[in-house]
C-alpha cells in the first residue's frame, strides 16, 4: 500500500509562484513514475507532469516553461514548482505514483489563482 499526501496549495495572484509537495510512504525512487495531474472545475482530470525513475521528465504543453517537477528520494518527496501562475491554473492538483504496476493517488490539493 502506498500513501501520498499533498501540501503547499492555496491562493496565489496571477504571476506569482507556488510549490506543491507530495510526501510518499515509500522512497520516491521505488516508484517507476511519479507525477502531477490536475482537475479544473467542471473538467476531467488532466496530466501536468511526470518524472521517471531515470529522472527523465515530461510536461503537458501548458506546463512547459512555467512548471518544474522534481523529486527528493532521501525525503520521499515529489515537488511541483509553478511559476507565472494564471487564473486558468486554478484546479485541484493530485500527486500520483506507480508502484508494482499499480497507480496510486493523493487526496488532492486546491490551487486558486485570482487577483
């Protein structure tokens, strides 16, 4: 069983930055993939970014150049640094990880971008 707990969300103004954190119940390097998804109001959950065990990263087009995913294996943490936030980034953000072929999800954390 894997637990993922997100933190660091909240309210930001357009152009500001936030860093989301996800604490895993296992070392981050035990997962084949870790990543972030988000769910905008009234929309389906969508992919944001992933980091593979090889440290390769990939981003959705809207996240390229603004979001940075990173992992700290020693602290069992996954991060998402979000810069130049826009109102359309308002969503519930979910941490996810794949372990032994199963995908696990955190409970989600709200990010609101508004002036």
